[in-house]
C-alpha cells in the first residue's frame, strides 16, 4: 500500500528483505519487456542498495512511498518523474507491479488539476455505490486506501488501486488511457503496459 514517508524521527525501517527474497530489478524488467525496453525503463529508475539509503533520500525529498504490507519495508517512491527502488525492499516477482504503481503515481501528479482528471475523480465518488461492475470495483479499491489518507486524495487513491485491481472496468480504462498518454509525454512507451501488466 502507499503511505507518506516520514522524516528520520518518524517511520523506522527495522528490517529488509532477506537476500533470497529480493528481486533482480533489471532482470525482471528484461524478462517482462525485453532488453531494449528494459534499458529505457532503467533510465527512469535509480536503485538504492539499502533501506538506510532509501530512507535518507525519502526523508530529504518527502515523497509518497510504497511499503510492504506490514509497513516496515519501503519498496519504492517517485519524485519529479523519477522512480527510486530499494534493492532490499522489492520482492521477487513484484518489480513490474511496483514500477507500474509508481508510474501511475507520477502520472496522477501530472494530471492533477486538469479538467478531464477532475471529472474522472468526480465519477469515482458518484459511482461508488452503484450496483454495477464499476461500483463493485471502486468499493474493492476503496478498501485498499489507507485510513490516514487526506480526504481530498481519497478518490485519487481509490482510482490508483482500481487501476491495479480492475483494469477491465470502463471508468478505470479511461484512467489508464489518460495515464498512458501522460507517460508518452514522459518518454515512456505505453506499449510496455498490457492489460495483464496493469492487473498484476
């Protein structure tokens, strides 16, 4: 899940993943997308070797970060269009999902304030209680939003989790299309993300 990274007096990272559980970040990207696209993606990624390194940088930059389920291990965060990943924080098989989440976050920050994105967020709230596939998908996504999320970001966070959980739903497909267009403007090919990748 995603929560705010706190400064050096806040969140403490008491542990890291054991070496046997750690992902080969570039290897997984190469396996998923091929060597050429993986090299392009790696230009948008900085891999930090330890929890101490990523914690220190996060405290300095104060971004939103992606943590392990128990909240003790930071996996990655995005800042100014760039993704920072912890070598000892991303589990095997989770690289594409983690990167997707962070790219979606970058795009959301860029889209925030635009009229089409605001209209989409209003639709999230309006359709939340519908007796439909869309309503069900949004309710499931809302359950994933941390309880301490700022009120003005709840709809956006709901949509972010819906992108991961229910990419086939029409409203979510609109969000994915907007995110992909934004990524193109960043220099990231949208073709690296298939429906299966978004739902991983």
